[in-house]
C-alpha cells in the first residue's frame, strides 16, 4: 500500500464510535472541555490519572469563566476572541482553574478546536502541575544553593581574616603533587616570597630536596609514623633553616596537608639556650623592643611595643616608619640612629611616644647598632617613664641639680621650663648637650630645645659656643 506525504488520508482515517471517542481523547489529553457558543460547559472528560476529579463534576453547566481565576479570565477572553477571528492562527493558552476554598488553582494549557457547525468549541488541555512542581523544586534548589554559597563566602572570609591575623606561618599543600594551595602572610615573609608567588609552587622549589617528589613522600611518611612530626629543611629563597610540622587531613575526598613553619635557631646558640631565653625576653618582656632599618622602617616589634603604641596586630606594624610613633619624628630618629651608628649604642634618650590614636607617653629609649648582615639594623628598647615623670620633675630642685639630672630633662620639657628651675650654668649645659647630640646641627638642636633658630644663636653667642656650632 502506498501512502501520500500525510500520515492519514481521508480514506484511511478510522471511524471512531462516539462511545470510544471520549475514551481515546481522555487518554490523549489530561483534560477536555466542550463549550457552547455562549461559553457554557457542555461536557468534561479527563485522563483516568487526573486529580481531583470531583472538581470537574462541578464544571458541567457552568460558565467557563466562573471556573477560572481573575487573571485567567482576561487571557481566556482575549484568546477566544482571536480563535473566533481566525481559528488557524491561535496559540495555546495557560489558564488557572479555581480550587474550592482556595484563591489559587491548578494550571492547564489549552488548545482550541471547532467541532460541528453549531459553533461548539473543544478545549484540549495538558495538566501543568507536574511542570510547576518541577519549577518550584528548581527554584527551591537554586535558593538552597545561593544560601550555601553565601555561607561558604562567609566561612571563606573568616578563614582569610584568621590566616592573616595569626603570627604563625601556615601553608596548605595538595597531595600527591605537593603544590602549595594557600598560605598566610607570615609564611611568605618566612620563606621570602611576596604576594601570590608561593601559591601553585611545588615544595621541591620552595625547599632544598634530593629529588623531585622525594620531599612530599618524606612528609607523608613522617606524618603517618609520628604523632608529633617535624622536620628541618632549608628554604631556597633566603637560605634559612625552617622547621615544618605537617598534618594530614582530607578535604572533599582528597588528601591534603597543613604545614606549620617556624624559623630554626642556629645550632651554635642552642648549647646554653641563649636563643630561647632571648626569644622569651623579646616576647614576654616588660620593656618594648622594636627593630628598625637604617631608614627607620619597622622590621619587628614585641607585644609590649604593640601595647605602648596601641597597635592591634604585629602584621599591621611591619613596614611602617618608626617616626609615626615618635613625638618629634625625624629629629628623634636621626639623633638616636646617628649616635648609635657612631658609638654602637645610645643610652637613655628621653622623648615621647605617640600611640595609634594620638595618646602620648613619656619614654626613655636606648638604641643599639646590631650587626646582622650587609644592611644595618637598630634595636630600640623603649621604657615607659610616664609614671615617674611627674615625680622626677618635682624632686629635681635648683640646689640638687647636677649634670646627669639636667641631661635627663632635655627633650621631656622645653628650655623655658628647665631654665626656670636652674641657673645660667644649667642653661649652658643643656645647649652644649643638645648641640652634641645633634652633631652640631643647629636646626635639630633648636627644635629639640623648643627654641627658634634665632634664639639659639643668641644663647650660643651669650655662652661663647657659637664657634662650635654648624649650619648643617
């Protein structure tokens, strides 16, 4: 038998009995409604699996618009008018039927078809509730993903803040390739790396090892065999010895490693525990200790200095200028570093320290030139004298003044206050001391004494000291 391009020709369309037609249609669609020309429901048929069927029994004899929600009525009227104007160009429409006792309904997608010559209309519908439920599930899943994403961002931010605030050097390593996944700023400083240079680099490139991959295997074996594993390795960038304490863990089904790192003290200092004693003094000592470079950049500071300067974290202090915390800024710094560089040490320099929030305290600073390598480093030991400053100023009377007491007053008070308690001999001694401390720099000496440059010249001439001065 030959067929034309159409599946069914007019001669092959099967004749369906009226009783069987409803059954065939109910299996082909979810819901069918026959409307009269006045839009009254003449009949309803539904798929056997359609629920709730008791609602459909109420549709017969009703106007269809009475079974729809307000929004669906507008769409139905518009689509019905389009269908009557051109039955071949009408697209399906989604309508919501009302459920008893509820302001919502169930959605059905209808197509319009003319039947007979009396103007009756057959509406064939597809139940959209399974699709709507699936869409709701997708929306709920999307909201859950967004919530999990926000929680993950919050957790990641807390982790970043924690890693940046701790002083211990920490490094995460992926296994088995041994690449650095993440590290904190303290680890970069310890290993001589900046920014993200350390992330993605293999451990074999960070530390000296015999063969590629050998170091990772050693760390894994050490972690499995020892409850408190540690190993000392040499960092390639700075050549310093670093102690690693590896910890194995699993993340997302993959094995990883956390390495806690500390700089290893030289073997020569371990015989008498000098390194540990000095470290304990630095970390827990009552006096503030700060190390600075030749230009005054802070290299490190202990907890006592953080308290004195009102600084929260040590990492926030590194790289800043020490002049930010000195009352006279560069004048104080130049006097201390020049004298320490010339003689090795400078004892009991009196000035004031300005905290992070503007609070000032009277202090005495001893400066030591430390020979640590090619670049000079200066150690400042800062002692808070604010508690005894008031007592000291009251007990030093004119008849009790000696050379040492006058020197101690320089810098903590202006020259006007010192002269008020002393004689012309003391005034001359103060000027001589200031000129000597500043290496004959009259500008710095005048600022230290609280005088104008012209007033200092007058007093230098008065005491016959002008020949020893300098304009440098």
